[in-house]
């Protein structure tokens, strides 16, 4: 299992072999809350012939765990979007990656936007899946934070061994049920997630100030940014995706930086993997061709 130290914390990662097209950017995939990097594998298998791909587990999720680390006083700021973006910056530096496109899912999309802000020399573009926001609805956010906190604090560690629980997780937040192997993976990642990381990333990213910062970040990005939304996503509705996308110059120029996928819920890279792959390829090809002409 490849592990790399990032700012004193062990991170699991995988980097596919270099490709013949040396000028192509490396694609860096960032997973969402209570998930892990494994959900990107179907896309990576399809894209890695043309693009070198990097997947990794966010600090405290998946296999990026530090069992030897002594318990510290909880501080949600240690798990902020900026903090996770700084992890990416350090990861790219250690792997000598000089140009990359970020592809982030849900919370991972928000982290990708921050990384594009703090590391513009390296990050050439961003594609967000099931990511939106910028509107703070106090009652809804308080309810979400409360439910999320209870979910993390009360999850039983034996859940992964519970019969048929993988079937239940195959149905959550998606339009059509996922293959049961993905339901099993979701259970594993749900149980495995470090409590401080799960709570910290949830609580830090959903404060009123943090929610209102995201549109400011998007409006200041010079890189192309695209948003792929699930038409039937009940976690991140398309109206919130469009709202966040509307602050970017691509939306203001032509309104063409939002792509809606029919019959798709909140886990687009598994629900509609072929369609997502096709959109990613088209977007990258367009910008690579444009860069070669400039």
C-alpha cells in the first residue's frame, strides 16, 4: 500500500503510470465526505490510457489513518476546506506534479476550488461533481449539522459485518441502486472514517462564513471550472450547483459550465460513469487544444 507523509500525516495514494502524451495534465481525484478514493477507480481505468491519474484518501478517511497519533483536543479548523487544500498542495509538490486538473466530488469539489485558489500555478482547471452551495439556510444547515454529528458519533463499529447492510447503502443518495460491492465499500468507508476528521470537515465546511466564502473563491478563479450535476440529486440540488457556478466567468460568458446528467443522484461517478467520463474527456480535450493554439 503506497503511503506518503503529508504535513506529518500518512496518506494513501495511487499514481498511474505516465502516458505517451507528456503534455497532458495529471488528473487528481478528490473524494467526498465519509467516502474514499476507491469510487474513482472505474473512471481512472477509462482515463488512464490518456491521462496520468492520481487518487488518494483525504486525511482521516479511507486508508489515510494515523493509528499512532496521540489524541489531541478537537479543533474543526484543522479539517477546514483550506486545510485539506493545503494537503493537496503538499502532495503535488512531493510527487513533482507541475500541472494538474482537479476532479472533486461533493465536499471534494469544494476542496478542489480552494486548492485552485491557493495553487494557481499548478492547477489548470477544476471539474466538480455534485458540488454546489453558496447559499446559507440557517435552519437547514443546523439540521444537517445535527444529523451529521449524530450519524458520526453513534455509528457502530460492527456495522460492516451486519448482514444485508451493504444492500441498504447501495440505495442511499442515488437514483438507481449501485452494485452491492459499492454498497459494501460505502459501509467500510463510513465505519473507517476518523471521528475527528468526519466531524471537523462537516462542521467547518458548513458554517455561515465558510458557505459564503465559496462563491468568492469561485469568482476569483482564472482557471476554467465546470460543474457536473445529477438531475435528481437530493443532497446537492441542481439549483445550488447552478448558483455556485454562476459566480465563475465561464457561466457569465456563456452559461456553459454546468452539465446536468439525467437519472442521476449524488454519486455521479458510479451512477453514470460512462457519461461522466465522456464529459470529462470532452472538457479536457477542448482546453488542451485551446492551450496548444495559444
